[in-house]
């Protein structure tokens, strides 16, 4: 009798365990939700690292929304840049996802798989008419119908060159490389002229570089990886030879310097890639270097970096959440944002804005125009299905290939095999 | 005599029991369950039988990680068992200013492992202090790849662990040395035994149990090494991830939005199985001491 409590406690523990580990079953796909209704009441709006730099802008957009829709109230939450994925993960796991939340495409997929986000395309029939296809497609996912965010601001990569180092070590800033082969040839010149003190190249290739060379990363059904092709091996072979020749610092094997941007900022390498606003931020980090930097278009297909505003399907105020997401991403508000910083609107109405197509003659202005014109060809080079562990595995195998510890084909085969095992899980 | 209800003892231990159940027992049991699923951080979690364990046998990187952990243990155990003992014998003497040296040796222990590893990273990088000095003095003609060569990186991490652990185990030995009979030392001295002979024939037998305890503690922590390798390799596990430890592998698979919690849990169980040996030995020693 006295131990009768054991049974319910054990049962509760079993239930807790099974529910905790998620054996209760997969989350459902997005359901049809009615987002129509009166725009009124309170909603939460979460952005990613926009305070304090853009506090005035965002608050102005929110104030205008509340004025346009009397009776609405927006609670703005801005999360710090670091740890954002963990923050969103804990919100999603705890059922407290904000009504409107800023998410990049790779964060969206796991939420879509759990049915936590609203299909914007199903709820807003003007989506395709008002936003650019590239931005919309960034939020489409294989196996899931619909679009799961209003595209917000877009960006892409531009090449940046340190003209002082180029000129000093025998290279002509007017003849910048436009292909990997030209890049390697110029890196050779720079190594020779600088006695190995300065590098042109300081990054190893990634999945995006393989995609850029025309290598398909995933099978069309999105269920397996196929990037272990002879073409991909040939790309790695080029970098492997360049590494063996000493054209890249040894630290590229471990990304010790967190990519090449840090070395470029310190004036140790002469080439890096960055968004359209890179020179603006460089002017803060290294004001003496910024005026010596010139931009050029990215080699091959430019990568697309998208940000979007998703609406939580569990929102208790869907009409207002939808209205707010659309308001923040409308052409007028996006254009105003893009005039503050070199990002690019995802609305079709902004395509003809002369501001983006005309440079003020400064390198930063040139970078803006290059990035804007590149966006038409830009696409997401790394599929969103690539998880953090897969990305690590690919980097490790590429590192083995570049260092010569494995042949390029062996490394790619190993990467594909391991990633295939993970994608099925 | 006051009547005691049957649940009174349970009430008294309840806070501690609840704490243990929530933060130790439940996560441990959940790890066992997760190891048989394809769980992700968000929902999901289909029962997949022994699929994760089958994958373990087929994971080449795990072989590297286990090898690294075993090398770590094999090198760290003798070094961190003997060097702190010698250090403790040195600073045990009552000399003027000896407390300064005791404090100095203990300082690395109180410093954060991550901060210390970052500093070592700066010191050991290609253009860092060690390579710079060695080249200036003409000892090296070019920089040594301490952080980008598989074995040099492992060696650097082991050196950091040993340096950081010296003070901690020295303190343990200092307390043990206090229990070694002074009369035995004096008798050995009178019999003509020199310092080396007294060390091996009096000191070492006197702290033998402590040495065994220290060895077991080091074995367990060496098998579970993370911070040193993680920070020195910038989280990449060295060139090609060849310097990953098992804990780094668990972190790699479990982190973020899309973590593979099922496989990471299976790896955790494997690590538990690997470290259980030294832990059982520790329990046995404790029982013997009691």
C-alpha cells in the first residue's frame, strides 16, 4: 500500500521520457490557416541584430504601422547577432515563437517541417506579383508546398581587392581575375613578388564553389547528395595544387583566421569577398585600408543571401501578423532601409529605383551597383538541407583533399557517403 | 519519543532527489532512449532500432577521435601523475617565499580553460611568439605548424592540459604528503638514504593511493577532453577534423537547429562505456579507502 505511489510516478516518468525525446511522432506539415480578419490587437515582431544601428528606422516602420492600423500594438524584440539560431530553437521548442519573426532560409526549413510557419503564398495571393522570384524561391522547400516567409532584404557577394598590395607586387588593378584559373595565376605572381609575405588567396573551396563550377550538390528529389563528380574533383585539384605551391596560408586547412576577411582587413591578403556593404563596415574597422579597396563582380554565379519575415502558424493574431510582415517588407519600407545600408529590396517595385543602379563614384557606390546587378543571376549555392554537421564534414574532407592527405575524389566520395547517412536521419 | 511518518525521510531528501532526477537521471535516461531514434532538436524522433550504433562501427572519424582520446590518456596519465608529485615535494618545504611558488603553480588552474587555450593559440600560431622567437634565435628556419598539423596540434593540446593540470594535482598531493610519516623520513635519513631513495622508498609508498586516485581522475578527464582541442583548432578539429575528440564529435552532431541528436546520443553512450572502466576503478579505490 505504502509503495502504491511508485506505479504512477514510474508511469509519469515513462511518459515524460517518451514525450521528451519526441517519440510522440513527427510534427505535421503546414495546415491551411485562415489569416483573414480584422487587423487589430497586439503582435510580437522579432528582428536579428538591428539594434542599435537601425533602431530609429525599425521603430519608425512600426510606428507607421500602428498609425495606419489603429488598435494595433507591436512588441518589437531584437535578438543579438550571436546565438540567434539557439534563441529561435528554444522559442520554437517552447511554443513561444514570435508572431512575426526574421529568419534566413536555412532556419526556416526545420520549422516548416514541424508545421510552425504559415504558408504565405497560400494566405497572400499578391505575393508573387509584388516580390522578386529569387527572394520568393529562397523560401520554397522541396517536399513542402508554399512559401514560408515574405522575402525581406537580399544581398550577394562582391569581390574586393587591395589595390595597394596588387600594385606593389606586380599586379594590375585594372586587370582583375575573373576566373579561378586567373586568380591562381595572379596569386603565383603575388607570392613571387612578395617573397611569400603576402597572399592573394586565403580561403579553401566550399560547397558553393563546387556549385559555382556547375556541380550539382543534391539529387533533384532532395534526398541524397551527388557532388562527388569528376568536375568537382577537378575544382579541388586546382586548389590542392595552389596550396602545394604555397599560394595560400597553411591556416586555410583549419579556418584558423575565420575565413579570409580578417586577413584582408589586416592588410595581409589582397582579395576577399563580401556583401555590397562591405566597404562601409571596413571603413570602421580599418579606415586607412578602405579607400584603397575596389570591388569587382563575383566569379561565376553570385551567391544569394536572403532574409525574410515569417509568420508563426500558431499566432493568436494571424491577420495582424500578416499585415505587419507585409508592411515591413513593402516596397516603400524596404527602399528606405536600403538607402541606409547597402542591402537590396526584394520587391519588384524597387527594381527600377535609380538609386541602386547608379554609383556615386566611390568604391562603395560601385560595390552597391555591382551587387544590385549581380542579384539578377544570384542563387543560393548551398542547399538548405545541408545541416551544420554535414557542412563540417564537407569542410573536413575538402581540407584533407587540399592538404594532400586524401585524393580529391576520395574526399568527395567520403563526404557524400557521410552526408547521405545523415540526411536520412 | 516522537512518532515519525513513513514519508518523513523522503521529504527530507526530496529537494536533492528532485534535483538529481531532473538534471542527472532524466537526461541520462533520455540519452539512452534518444540513441535509438533519429531525434532532432525540434519534434520528430522515429524509433530506428540500432541504426545509430551500426553507424558508429562505420564512422572513420570516430576511429580518429578514439585514437586521439587514448593518446591523450596514455600521455597525460604518467605526466600528470608524476610531475605534480615532484612539484608538491618541492613546494612542501618550508622556505621563505615558497607560498609565492605554490600560488604561481596553482594560477593556471583558476584561469578559464578557454581563455588559456586562446592565449596558447596566439602563442603557437604560425606568426606567434614561439615560432617568431625560434626563428629569430635561428633554431627554426621556418614556422612549425603547431596548429595545422595533426600530431603537432594534438601534442600542443596535451601540453596545455598538462601545464594547466599541474597545480590542481599538486594541491591534492600536498595534502597527501602531509600524511606521510615524518618519522619514516627521519629513520631513512639516519640509515643513510639519500633524497632520491627516500622519495622512492618513503614518499611514493606513502602517497600510492593518492597516485592511483589521481591516475583515474586524469584518465576519465583525458578521455573526455574538449576545451583544449576545440579552442586550439577553432572548433574545426584540426586539418580534416583529424584532431577531434569524442566529445567534439558529439558536439558537432548535436549542435544547432538541425542537430542529429540520435547519433550524438549513441556517441555519448559509447563514450560512457569507454570511460566506465576508470570510473569503476575509482569506486573500488574509494571503497577500499573506506
